[in-house]
C-alpha cells in the first residue's frame, strides 16, 4: 500500500492511465459477456435442432457407406439389379446411413434423372395390398392403373415396371427401401418379397432392393423360394465399441458450432434434398435448415474454445467413459448432449456447459431406483431392512417371516434408546409397507391359509444396494 501511495503521489498521470486501462479491460469483458448472452438462444436453438433433426449426416463406417453408394450408383448408371440387407441394432444409424448415401448421390445427374425411390415400412404396410398401392402412388402411376384388372400380384408389379420404360426401351431404375424388413417376412406367402427379388434376378427392369432390419436371423425368416432369389449380400452395422477416442471426438463435434464456411457447405447439401421426389421419404421435409443460422465469428471461437477446454477436464472424460460403458451408440450420446444443452440459460453462470453439469448428469445414469426408494423410508423401516440383511447373511438368504425379523429387531432395539417402546402393531405395519413396495417378496401363494405374521418372504435387494442406501441415509 505504501508503494501504491508513492505512485499516486509522484505519478498521478500514470495512475490515471492505469485506471483507464483497467476500465477498458472491464468494458471488453462486459461486452464479451453480453455477446455471449445475446448469442446463447441462437446457439441453443441450433444445437437442439441439429441433434434432433439432422437426418443426413452419418459419421464413420466409410467402407459400408461406399459399398452402398456404389451399389445404388451401378443401378442408376449401368441398369444393374441388386439386393442387399442392412443389419444392425436399433439406434446404430441404419436409416441415417441410407439417407446420407441418397444425399451424396443427388450430385449425380444420372441418379436424379433415371432413378425412382420407393420407401416402404413394415409397420405401415402390413399386407401386400397396401404395399402395392403405395408403390403405385410413389411411382405416380395411379392413372395408368386406373380401371385395369390384374390376375396376380406379379402381373400388377410387372405392369408398373413396364410403364417406366422410355421410347428407347430404357427403363427407369427403381430403388426399393424396405424399413423393418423382418415384418415383410410375416406377409402371406411372402408374395411381395418373392416378386421383388424375382425382378432383381431377371432382366425385366433395373431395381435395387435395400432391406433394413435389426434381426440377425432375418435370412432364416425367408421362404426357400424367396431365399433362392436373394443375392445374400449383407452389410452389418455395429457401433464402434473399441476406440474411446472416437467417442470423445463425436462428443466434441456434436457440441461445437461449425465455421461459416462449414455451415454454408452443409446448407447447400441440405438444399439439394429438394431434388428427392418422394412423398414417403419425409426426412428431407423435416430436416433442419442450417442456412438460417448466422453466428458471430468471435462468439463461435469463444464457444468452441470453451468446448476444447471442457474436454481437458479429467472429470468430463471419466463421465464420458462411464456413458461409453453404458451405451456406445450415437443416438444415446445425442440424448445426453441434448440434456446438457437444455440446461443453458441466458444468465450469468449458466451460459456455458460446465464440468459439474456433465458429472451431475452422468450420475443420474448410475441411480438405482431401489436405492432411491430405500432413501425415502422411515428409520423404523430402514432398521427392518438391516435386520433382514443380517438374517440373510447369517442363514445364507433363507426365507423369513415377520416374527423372525421382529425378534432380531428387538435385539437391536434393546441397544438403542431411540428405538425402544415401539408397539408390535406399528412394526407390523412397517413390514407390510416394505412388502407393498416390493422390497420383500412373498414366496407362498396368496391363497394359502397362513397368518400374515408367519408368511415367508425373501429379500428382493442386494447387499450393495442396502449398503449404498445406508451411506446416503446418514
């Protein structure tokens, strides 16, 4: 302080300059905070829409993506007929992969001019009649079929494909996308699948059949005549459960804001989806529009730098590792990130994602519902649970009744002044409440003529759950 007084007394102008600089820094910091608060609603809206409605961005699995792209490209350019099954668990991105490949091919003029996309879903088209009607509508051939009577399904389908031929007898290629392929196997005689695969094996018209399913045994569901006409080309799609660093990079990519150049490039890609002339493929109509977002360069850099700094925290990486052990799919990670983004608010301290929010959110994944129930019990009920635990440890999880537990509880109550003088009826009521919560389960039928005090029960909890609840209860 003496040194500061000397500076003020001898160099008053210097002190004024220092005070001015400090004020300018404070103004800069306040302006940055105000920019962050103003940009936050737009950042939050953009991240939410991208997490929910980005149907054409697929990451990873480059080999599988290239195989499907070449298959569709040969169908469009060389009039080849092919069939393929895309198999993988739910949420892995099978439909998103097909959407991404279709979006990639929109830059190909031959694909746009010579290809029709027909989309069928096993949940919607529950029989072959509905499926054929949808095929006719998507091919825009309702007028050609109006008033005609066909003897069989095959004759009707052959007529539809014949209508697509141009004057030079070059037929348009048709890409059939069959979502929930296993449900089509349950149709009567599998007529739809038989005729589609039969067309793909013959030279009637160039068709490509893409089946999407989550059942690994889908080939066994096919009839022998259908199986013989299938090309047995299968692509298995599984999430990458080996490399945690890829998972961290995905977390970073989903939380960061793209640069102006990347945003413009993605907007052009989304705008090209208008070339998809299909009423059943709805992803291009519901897709989010990145072109309507414009971000301040300084705000973008500040947000992305914050995400980089966030990933340097050891707690954040441990939380992501825990989430990675639970669910390795991109869909699960998007739900987790959406919960983080939803916590952002336009007020100081809430404008950025913090490591505490990440760890607190991941802790909810570890919550055990039975532990939560135990923490809400009364002291008497918790003492009964501990008595049951002691009985199970001593007698190797033998069943028990109320009288056994009440006797053990009385031994404990004699050592505790606070648990004495509790009436037997009150303890019995607490015991019945534990039964209603299904923390203990009866092992005899309700029809047995046994008094409730002597009815045998078993403990429906693990020792670890009880220990964890006691630790939190204290």
